[in-house]
């Protein structure tokens, strides 16, 4: 972590960057927040540890409009989102100085198995949790976010320089859960999603955090959207929110897993996106959004001999 | 909803203006029968069908939704139906994933000369949806029952 701060201070001092986009100490040790740092002094609050799961790519949309360059720290998976945003002309590469930071898996507070957590000390492979109800220890690996168990790889897709070493974290099949649901009967499938989605409180956190959900105008916001299919004039929007959102990001979702990370209700929202990704890979060839700038997106291109809808399920 | 002998499914058919709607016309003028349960909505092109249209139809109580367009390669706008095909493939697969049976969704390519195909398609689709019974899922994806 210190080397990140040292490097950030150097770049600020040399005038190469006007500000730093990173993570700042939160109220507790386990809730750092995204922050801009405008001077060397404010960097004393900078942190980078296992709890810094937040993807900073989306914040670069606003930062691209500011004067001067912004130093941004991107983890390997965040760099996919950044490339995807470049592809969609939402971020300005010239306005970003990207330091690719190593990643060894990020943590999910919910997996610590404790309530009333006061402090978490990351001691190598072990997390020492102290809560109102006593102390406990959890293995780092057991508290990792689901997305880290199915990591896309530790290679940065875009960077100016890299710092810190990554460690491999993959130990699960990315599509295993999707396949498990696919094998269910229609009744079971619906029962499963009914129980999960009934928890939704429509806080919109999943949309707000999603790098792909960065349209200037969102169907879920404007009552004057000026199109007949506007989703938000009736309860239709409420009811179909998740499927509409998943479809809007289909083919653009990099599977960064932020939606599931921020959901206050713990709904596995990535299962929608991953279903689309699985189908796209199977039907239209392997495609990873954000892997490169040139490849055509699956939903804005076609082949004359594409599969017919439902042909493989009849 | 109790399923009775007389239960009739509500079917929404999106038909493109240039091929399938004309195909439906031909079916009519050729006096070919297809069930009156099919409500046709004319769209300029199959590509005009936003996935939300399909969801909205289900939300409003449709038991089955079918999309008809020009044969691939014959689109009036050259390539519209190719895009529609990808979108619907993904959407219908997603609906299947959520528990809406496969038989309730279909895409069929019907040209302006295929009145017979239009009538046969509608007959077989309605039959299939009737066998599945009323759609009880997807009225509300956030799932109040």
C-alpha cells in the first residue's frame, strides 16, 4: 500500500496528474470508500487492501470531464470495465494515468460470519474479526467475494504502469451456478428467482454502481423519456427491473460483479448477467466485454447463419 | 386461474409490416383458419420489437408471445431481422432461465406469400400454449404471488 501512496505523491508533485482517484479509509477498517485526493496531504487517508473491492472505472466518466489528468488505480477486473467504457466513448484515455494494481482477491463482509463487527485485521491468510459479540478468525479465502473465485485473470487490459503483485484466486467454475439453475424445472427456477428477487428493495445500488449502466439518460429515471416503451410510468418498471437491466447490459457486461457486491439484500444479481454471457459464448463465440477495443459486440453484429431462437431447447 | 375446458390462451403476435403481416392478410383472404386468440400487433420490422415489448405482453397477461418477421436475408431493411434474431434468442433463453416455459415464446419467419405457413404456425403455437395452460409466472418478476 505504501508504494501506491509514494508513487501517487510523486505524480502529484511532478504535475503529471491533477488528482488521484482511489480508496479512502472508511468509518471502520472494513468499509473503505471511493474518493478523489487532490493533494499529497489528503493521501494519508488512502488505503488499498482486501476490502477495496470498488471498481473505480465508472468514476472516470466524471473525471474525464475535469481539467488535467487523473491518476486512477485499477485492479485487473476493473481494467476490463475501463476498456469497455473507452469502447463506448464514455471515458477519455488521455485524461487518465492508470496504475494497474495487483489483486489477490477481495473480501465480502457478509462472509465474515459475524455481526456487529468492530474491526477486521488482515493478517496474511487469516482475518482476525473482532465484534460486539466476541472475536473470531476466518480464512481469507473463505471470505472472498464470489467473483474472485471465478476471476477472469490477473492481467491488466489497460495501464501506464503496474504496481504490486497479484495472486491467483480461481477455484470455482464460472458458470457452475448458472448450469445448476438451468437444470431445474420451470417451477423450481421460478421459485428460486422469486425467493431471491422478493428481497429487492429497489434501492438502485446495482444500477448506480454498474460501469455498463452509465447512460446519460436512463429508462429507470426519466418520466419524460419520450418513448412509448418507457419503463417507469407504470408498475411495469418495478416488476421487470432486473431483467430489463440485465438485457440493457447484455454483451457489454464485463462480469465485474459489482452489482452483487453492493446489493444490500445479498441478491446474486450476477447470475442474470452471467446467463447472457454464457449464451453469447455458446451461440456467437467466446466473447469477453472489455477484453479489447476492436472486437464487435455480439448484440450489434450478426452472422447470417446464427442459431434460431430456442432451437437448442426444443 | 382455474383451467377449464373452455379456457383460451391469450397470444400476442408481433408481425412485421412487410412480410408476416402480409402473410396474415393472405391467410385471411385465402380463408385459412387460425385461432381468434391470436392478437396481432403490427410493427415496422421484427427488429422494432424491443425486448420490453415481450415482457410487457407477459406482464399484461399474455400466455404466449410469438414474433414473426421476414425470412433471414429478405428483410425489407436488409438486416433488421438478423439483429432481432440475436436479441430474441438471448431474451427467450433468459425467460426460460426464469421459469417461463420454452413453448410460450417463439420466433417464426413468415413471408408475404406464406399464408398457409402463417395459419399453421399460429395453430400449432396456440395448441402448444393451450397445453401449457395459463402463464402464472412473469406477471411480476419481483415476484409477489
